[in-house]
């Protein structure tokens, strides 16, 4: 009956993936219900998988999912999400946030999936579309690996890189969770360096372009370098002293810690990297900064002035927010 369908949807049958077709992933409010983000993201992602439906069509399942969200407290949603995340785990989850990435996403997916397959370890790739207006979503759906190890989480509107990464992390099942930029500015071969750091006791390993030993094969324009260094000075003063590159888009987490941190996190924009590292420090977690090879790609959806200003505002918010640790 309906109860059996719901029970299966909540946490038993979710071995393959399909889109999360609703806006609840990004649902937020200004009170404690904000913590429901993790339960909503995980639960809705599982609910919309085809083997969960057992004869129910997508519209009915979406309505059913809405009932789950409306009828459960944040605590119940969190329990549901955590229970689901512990089942059928994989060795590595790779999160790729994407906003209007039709031009370069396909080779990124091919390279990422080939790299992961060659390792011989279980994995999943979660592309989180942040309200793209081009053909990014259709590109992912057409990929041969879609529905197998490649999954798509489309957000209903553009909310920012932080919101996209958060949605992907909270839907992940990996013992370790990596998020990487869609342009693969940090080559996937650098992952082994971050994995070695986790094996040596770190709980978060972050790629660094500024740490001694890093190799920049193609540099950013001078004005972006200047703006990045200026921002980092502010970050070190008010949030994460000692970390010389918070913004490199290649970070590896122990899976359980990643999901905990992104449950607490609030920043939707580019300042989310600082927020996550700030929260990890508050929790006393070990963060290792690893020098990597990095290659600048000229095409970007980042606006240097507007997004720099918004990231500065994010930095102020991090200091003002009262986080529930």
C-alpha cells in the first residue's frame, strides 16, 4: 500500500538515481527549520528514484514527497536523511556544481568517469545544476552513464555555488566526498595527494594554489590574482588564519563530516568555502592544505566585481551568524 511505497522511498530502495524534480532541496527559512535542509535534500533525492516509485508516477511521488516534507519535523527529516546516507555507501562521491556549463561539461564528465572507473572503487558523480538557462541539464541526461553512476540534481533556480555544493553533499553516499569545479582546473590526478592526507589523519584535505610546492601551469589574469590575494588577507584576519587558499575548487572530506558541516552551513554563494573551513575549525577538525597542480581556464561564469563584493558580504555573515554546532 501507500505506506509501503513511502517506507521504501524513504530509505530502502535507492540504488540508482534520477533527478530530484522539486524545489524542496533548496528550501530555506529563517528559523530552526533551516536544519531540515539535509533531510529534505537526501529524502527528496531518494524519493524520486525510479525503483522507489513501485508503480506510482512522478507527479504522485512528488506530491507524496511534499507530504513527507510538510508533515515531518526537521528532526525526523534529519534522521531519515542520515539513515538513508548510511545505506549502500560508495567509496567516493564526486560533486560537480554546474551553472550554464553546456560548453565544457561533457568532456569533464567523460574524463571524470573514466578516471573513477580506472580506480576500480565504487563511486558516484552528482552534477548539481544551479538553475542553468542553457542545455546543461539535457547534456547530463543524454550522457551514457546517466542513471548508473552519474546522477543529476537540478535546483529550481540559480541560488549560488554554495547552495549547489550543499545539495550535492547532502545527497551523497560516499565514505569520502570530493567537490570539484566543472572546468577541472585542478586535474583529477591530484586527488591521490588529498587522499594521502586523509589516510594520514586529516579529516578535510583542500587543494592549494598558494602553498609552497604548488604548480600553476596557466595563471589567472593579474587583476584576479590581486583580488584573490586581497580577499585571502581578509579571510585570514576574520575566519581561517593559517589557510592560505580557501577558494580552490577541489576539496576532499571524510563523508560523515562533510554531511555534518553542510547541514550546519548557510552560505549560498562563493563564500561557502570559507564557511565550511570556519565551521570545521570550530569543531576542532583537522584540515590539511595540499599544494597541487592548477591550470586556469579563461571561460568563467564568475563576475569579478559583483561576485567579489558578494563574497565579502558572505565573510561578514560568517562572523555574525550564530551556528548550531
